C-alpha cells in the first residue's frame, strides 16, 4: 500500500534508537524526508547513516543533536527546519519509584519532558500544517496511560496530562483542516529501556535476568516483546493519507496485554 506521504517532511524525536528509530525507518521507507533528533550525537549520526541506506531514492535524512525537552533544543531543531508535515514526539520516560520520594523538581522534570514538550512541538507546527491542508502528529506515550503502573507515577501523571490535552486539541478546527493528532501507546517492546527495567527487576528479586524476562513475556498473550519495526509501521500508517479519519485516538500496541474491553 502506498501511504501517499512520499516527499513530506517529518520531525522524529528520540530517533537514535528504539521506538523513535523504528518510526523514522518506517517513514523513510515510504519516501518521507526526515529530521531526526536525539541527545547523543554519535548514536544519532550512526542512525542517520543507517536511515540513508534504507530511504527511498531522493529522500533526505537530516539530524540535529539536541535535547528536545529544552527550549534551546527545540530552538536548534526549528533553526534547522521550520515546517514539518509530520511530527513524532518522543522523550524518555521518567524513572520508576515511590511517589513519596518525588519532590517538586522531579514532577516538573517529568511534566516538562512528557507533557509540555509535545505540546510545544504541536503549537510550533500545527498552524502551518493546517494552512497546507495536511498534518499528522503522533505522540509516543505509554500503555501506562491506559493501565497505570504504580511505580511509574511520574509517567502516569505527565502522560495522562498530555492525553487530556490531545483529546481536546485534536477535535478543534484543526481536524477540518486535515490535521490529525493521535497517541501511540507502546507496551513491552524490545528496547534498551525495557532491558534496563528487566535488569532492575532482576537485581531486586535476586533472580537472573533471563528468568525475569521470560516471566514478563508470559504475561503477554503474544508471548513475546514487540519489535521496534512493528511499532514504526503503526506510526507510519497513522501518518498516512489513509489514516485521515483517525483522530484523537489512543492506539495501544501491547501484544494483547491490556485486559479491558475499552
């Protein structure tokens, strides 16, 4: 299927590895020009080089090493390119823990990264998208928005705030101007972050990491972790012309782990 987005420009955040890179890969294979952003310059440059080998002929891959959660980082991105047809927001989740241990600074940092940064990126890009009659924004959030996890309170709170904001903004006049805003909620995907979580769980339980990993897989009906390229394919579809009637949704990709009906 031709997604009809060849030649469009996409900003993909947190794209040096993991789910962000999976999204960038899926987009360049559709002929989309991408500007990828991440904090680590070395890993980002390596990922940009990899994307250029996978991109459709004629597509452009640019990179900006910056912290997208800061004012300076966002300024660096928009100094490189001002207009985008597609924006994929993505920032590392805050650390797990006990809410009793989190002070105001911890909450502000979580809200800045996982709520206010996506809002700032949306604010900076949607009006130009609307003027052109096409725009796709996909926010990578978390399955914890659908089924909160007690030790991820910082993430639960900040990302739920973003979810509420998107629920309203996506249904504004932007929808009639060809702009959609959706959230993509990953469950357990085979990424460095998941490996770190599994390692921490192993240390806490006294079990080896292999045992902890297999036990986690058994909680998922698919009996496995997701692959970043699968996640990227869902993202690319949400950015497609064909997905123009999908708006304001929370799309859950978790192998069937969420047990609810709605």
